C-alpha cells in the first residue's frame, strides 16, 4: 500500500489538469471526476462479488496490474470523450481493489486489533499520499504527463511486490467454499437495515470529504492563488499528520466508546474546515488551518467506520459488506465533483462551503440517531 499510494498523483490533480492543461471547463472536469466515481461503483461491486468467489488475493493482483496500465494509457488521451471513457475504465478496474483489500486486512488481523490494523493500513496509505502529493505538485509544474507514468508504475510495482513477497494464503479458496455452504440463507449486507442507514450517512459524509480532492484544489488555485507545489504541500500535510498521529490516537481511543460515537465528531469537524473559508480571510495559512481540521476529522471518523462495517460482517459475506461500503464512497465520488462543480460555477464557492457544512451537521445527527438505534 505504501508503494502503491506513493504514486497517488493523478486523482488529486485531475481537475487542475483538465481545466488548465486540457482547457476543459470546471463543469466538464467535474463530470470527468463523476465518471471516475461511477466507475468506482461498478468496480467495487464487481470486486466485492469476485472477492467472495475467487478470494481477495487474486482480485488485488489483477486490479493493481490493470489499474497501473490504465493510468499510463489515460495520460495519452486528450479529447473530452476519450478522457471520460478512460477515467471510467480506469476507475472500474482500479477500484475493484478496495473491497478485496479491506477483506484482506480483516483476514490478516484479529478482532481485538482490527481497528488498529486498518489504521496501520491507513498509515501506509497516508505516508504514500504525503510523498505522492508533494512530488506530484512539483511534477505538475514541470509536466502533467509525468503524473500518469508515476501513478501507473507504482501500481504495477505494488502488484509485483504482492506477487513475490506476500504468498497466496493457504486454503483460502477452500475456506470460501466451506463458509458459503454453512452460511445462513438471507445473510446479506443488502438486507441489513442498520448497515444500509450507515452507508447512506457515509455517502453524505464522503460527498463533503471528496471536495478536498476535486473542487478544493480549484478553489486554492482560482480564489487563494496558490501554486501547484503549494497545493501539493497541503496534501502532504494531510498525509504526514495522519501518519504521525493516527495510530497513537486510535490506540488510546479504541474500545472506549462505540465507533459511531467517534464518527459523529469527525464528520462535524470536516464540515467546520470548509466553513472556515467563509469565516476567515487568508491564503496559504488559511488553507493550512482548514487542512489541519479536516485531517483531525478524518482521523476520528474513517478508522471507526471500518470498525463498524467489519463488525457487522462474517467470513462468507465480508466481500459484500466491503463492496457496499466502498460503493457508498464511490457514489460520493460521482456526486462531489459533479454537484460541487455545478454549485461552485452557478452560485459560487462560498455557497458550496456553507452547503457542505450543513450536510455534515445533518450526517453527524444521523450517526447519533443510528448509535441510539443500534443500542436498542
């Protein structure tokens, strides 16, 4: 994951690449990112199904190799229709990795250290994100095309490392068949009402959070007049802060309250970070303060979201639960850039930031209600 995410450069800079390099409008860039989210829904659904049938190892390997090749191909596409098709295809292949990876973490960990296991995985992701964001910002100032090559090569490198370093789990496929035969009929993530409410609330939160990678970089550039390298540094701050503090934070908080109790506060902090752009004036310092707040909110919410979904799943349907959770995030990937781009273009960034704040308040109250409902 560290090697894979060290090349995470295309997605956070895609809206700027589409608008400044290819000459597309902010609405068109939002549609491109929306198609990335649509592909993610398709990819995570397929990935979840395949994970429950052929195992997480095979799905991860194919998704990393295929996604890496598609990143390189995408860099050669220049017309609006071809970029749209390329983003959808890339996302479908690449995002099939998510449910498989979530299932793999559950397989390799124990119930008593599962939240910390997901945090450790996030540590690798965010260290890579910090490195990729920083280097990506400097590469974008030199040549945007380099981003696609680096992202693709790191994906392929991660696949090679998985193949040659982490051996195929013995008895995995036999265990999948055995647990399916013993599984009770009707045991499906799609019939778990509390979980469906959780996914809906998570879509609301993720819709707000994903503006950080799609519309917010455009706001940095157009309204705060930040350079690509400065934006890359801001992204790196997010990753470094998580890498340095999240494991310690989760170690001290895990088990003290229900996961939903921590999630509600994390969601609210994310909304506050966007509202700051309407309440304060400034450029890089303002963006830095907002980034610190959104990062704290991310650390309080996302690890415990993983704890919640994994606690409701079983071996025979873990891919379903992982896929549904990932599909919720993918749905937000569609809504955030498309709706956010339209709102920012039609009503302005200030209206968009207030709208996001209101949605996070609503989602936070929803998690409170779900926590009470789950306790009954």
